[in-house]
């Protein structure tokens, strides 16, 4: 049976549910470790590589060399910021997300090459190299670890579903952003497709007993655990 634990709790740069109208902190995604049979999977390694390695050892007693797969629920700098720590692992993302990111990266890299004085060329080249190494995630990463598409916030946002004996765990990525968004029934305002994001949110809360939000700690699904 697959198990999971949160390695690092993420946060939003701004949270409208906290009445924050501008960015007040550095955004980073929640990082989760999944263990299933011989697979050891890191989801959304967001923090810098050295910090990511330290957190992994603190929370799970493991080193980056123990990781067999890295899965990113979306392709952006705050989902892949620490991925370089896991050089021996397979790097995976959903097919739709990789395809859409490729077009955006080519455009942004071209702009950076045309205007090197703006200083973004190294950054964009690094993101492009990460994207080029990534592969399409299969429908199942391991026994009991299934790809679960949750499009809307990004074109190819996808989580991982872990059916267990007495509960179903969903690592939701930004499809369910925080505990506050879960309780409020809201999605992030910056959505690629808001209607699609709301459908994915609804599907997440219908299927999961336990949810790992994209920017918060693990939570029991309140709709399944209300008293009475």
C-alpha cells in the first residue's frame, strides 16, 4: 500500500482569503513523499536543492539518491525549484502540461535571447533544460499511485491518487490550493480556465477522504468528516 507524508508545507505569494491584495511572501509548493513498493516519489520539489535535500532527511530520513521519481503537478518555477537535487530520478509531468509549457517556454526563451540585457536568459535556459528532461507521466507510477488529471488552474494540472484500505488520498496540487480554499469551496483566482478548475475542485472533494493541497498541509476532506 502506498503511503505519503508532507516534506515541506507550501504557501501562496498572496492569499485573497486573507485579504492580501499583493504578493507579501515568496510562493512555493507543498512537497510530498510517496513510498510504494520499490518506488520513492517526490511530488513538487519546490525549495532550493540544498534545502530540499535537508528537509527530506529531516522528515523521512532519506537522501536524494533514494528518490526514484519526481512528479510535478504543474510546470512552473515554484513546482520545480529544487528538482536539481534529484539527478538520479525520473522527472515526470502530465502530457498536457508538458505540451503547453513547451510553447510558453519557447516564446519566453526567444524573448530572453533577443534581450539578454534584461537578465532572464540564464533563468529561462534552466527552466527549458528541466522541461526537456521531463517525460510524460504514465497512468500509474507504481502500484496504488495513479495519475489524476485536475486541469483548470493550469492547462495540465494533475494530481496523484492513492487508494488505501480505509481511505483515498489525493495529492491535489493547485487544484485545491489551501485548507482555506478547501473550506470555502474556492479555486485560485489566476486560473487558465476557471470553469474547468471548479469542475476539478469538485471532482477532488468528491473522490478523496484526505487531500494534500498545493500550498498547505495535509487535510481531512471536511465534506467526508463532518460530525453527525
